[in-house]
């Protein structure tokens, strides 16, 4: 069988199965059974296929469930919601204030959770109702929430970055560190766009006077032990307004930022490997949540509520993490066996020979790769498009990255940004539907899509910048090489 017929047969089987509504894992399994039987020794290949599934699951994938668990702990215990409230109190009068709060809060939460869906759902459920109440236009209320939700794919801890580096057999640590600068740059551009557009057209986000009654009252801190107030301190000076703004930041944001420092710092300074850093991050998340519980029981601060924390929330976090992780592992196992079937059929080598014969430059190859990902992102989820293209882009010595001698860390950062853009591209951008789910019933899907368009353009601009100046993504991980 010619390589192009094998390519069409295997890829068509996966796409057809997903189009018919089969889960991604089952779609890959269907193609695997067909490909293994046809191209890997018939029924003998089918006998050994379970062993291939087992070999596909590697220890380098261990950070994925641990990063997911970090985010679930903060979500299920309610700590994430308290942190957003603290940020809301910190930010004073600024054009598009609530949109700015969503960008700052989403960026901080992205550094604590590897889930784009959780990031968008939390920000949407907490901030969007207030935006609608204040008369914010959909273009300036929903867009920033969806855009900053996708940053969780870049800023560590990122479960998708771990998956990409692990499957490509590249350094997880380098890719996690490489995503920091592009992620922060993207958040800064979102911030500048929102503020600039609201300054030009204030009607997009009508100005309002925030309720400062809670900020004007005296600050009272009480120490409670054994059911009694053992000590109490009250401050009623003229700076109590500033104190009431800063206290929630100190109590809710700084303890959470320790998690980011533990994870990224241990990787950057080579204290721990990514798996160990992820485990330390889970312990730091538990410690932060327990601190909030202890704070609630022993200290009372006027106007600041403690976060709920109990072991039932931790048990639910473990259960939700297990559900997501099992799905991811099934997809990974199926996709890697699919890659072997493609390789044995000759499809991978045949496509690479065809591309090489075109005598393209490495830059042209990278642009084509990003265009393919952008096209696929409009029709399928990020994991599926990643696993479909990985055999050709990154896996093995005979891949586009290897043939054209492209910096693999830089290329993987570009892939992450492209997949982040696909989260917002219609018709199947995942975050579009997450936002539609938390938005008021009066908001149409068309309004959600239009609100995302300016931020898609910003993300495309960052992608072009990284293609033109690879150093933006590579200089920071250069300290780890």
C-alpha cells in the first residue's frame, strides 16, 4: 500500500470516529486496531498491542496528575475564589476595572493551576455576573476572561506542556520555564488592550464608584484560642483604607504565590526534577489551605472571611483529578500506538520525504506547522490535534523538527501558543462553550465569539513575535541548559 493511502486510511479512521461522536481515546483505539492488524504482523500485532499500551505510560507523565491536583485543591477548598476577591479589593479605579481584575486574577491563578477550563470557569462565575450588572459590554467582559484562561497552557504548572514534552521525549523542565516569558507578555498585552480600549470608549465598561464602606471601617484583629478571644488589636488611623486593601493580599495571595515559587523555583535552581517539583507543589497547596483553616479558627479580621477547608474537599479533589487523569492516560496510550502504526505503514516517512523534496526553509516549515495546528484547532480539542501531529512534527529522528534542525523547545512553545489560540477559535473552541455555559442566558454564542476576536489577534501577534525573535522563549531556559 502506498504511503498516502495508509496515511488517509489511518488519519481518516480517527477523524471519522471523532466526527461520529466517539471519545478521543476510543477513536485512537479504532485506528490502532486497524493499523496494527494491517501494518504490524496482523493478528500477532493485536496480541502485543496491550503491551504497547502499557509501555506508552511513562514516569515522565507523573507531573500531569500532580499539577491537576494542585488546581483541584485550590478550587474545591474555595481558596481560589477568596484570592480573586482579594485581587478585586487591591485594584482601585482604573478603566475597565473588573476586566483588569480578571486579567490579573487569571494570570495569578494560571501560575497555580494547569487547567484552562478551571481558570475560565472560576473567573466567569465570580466576575461576569458583576460585569453584567455594571453594564459592561460583552466584548470587554467575556473576552479577557477567556483569553487569560488560556494562559494556563503556557505559565507553569501546565499539564499540556508536561504532556507535550514527555511524548516528544524532551526536557519537561526546559519547556515549563520557556513558557513563563511568553505567558507574562501575553497577559501584559491583554492588560494594555483593555485599559487602552476603555480609555478610548468608556461606554464599553461604565465607570462606577466601588463600595468603600468595608475599607473605611477600623481594622480589628483578634486572636481566638479555646473558644475565647485572648488578644485583640484595632487600628482606626487615617491609613485604614490602605490597610484594608493590603490585608487580603497578604493573607490570600502571598501564601498562594509560595506554591508558584516552590514549583518553578525548585525546577529553575535544579533543586528538584519536574515530578518532584509537582509533588512539592501539591504539599505547598495543602499547607496553604491548612493555613487558611488555622487562620479562620484562631484569627478574626474584620471584613475578611476565612476559606473553607475540610478533608471532604481534599477527597473530592483527588476524585476529580483521577477522572481527568484516566482519560488523559487512555488518550496518550492510544495515540502513541497510533504513531507506531503510522511509522510502520510508511506514512510518516513518505510525508516527510514529500515535504523535504519541496526544498522549504526551516522558517517556511515552522509556518506551515503552525498553520496546520490553527486549522485543526478550529475543529478538534488540543490533546487530539497535538497527538495527531506529533508523529510528524517531533517524534523520532525522522521528523520535521529533526530534518530541518529546528530548536525543539522553541517549536514546542510555538505549538502551545497555537493550541492556546485554538481554544478561542470557532466553531469548536473549548473556552467559547465554557464561557457560554457561565454567561447569562441572554448572551448568544455569536457574542462570545466576537468578544474573543481581539484577543485572538493579540495571541497571533505574540506568535509572530516568537517566530521572528525565538530568544523571547529560549533565553530563560538557556540558564538551565
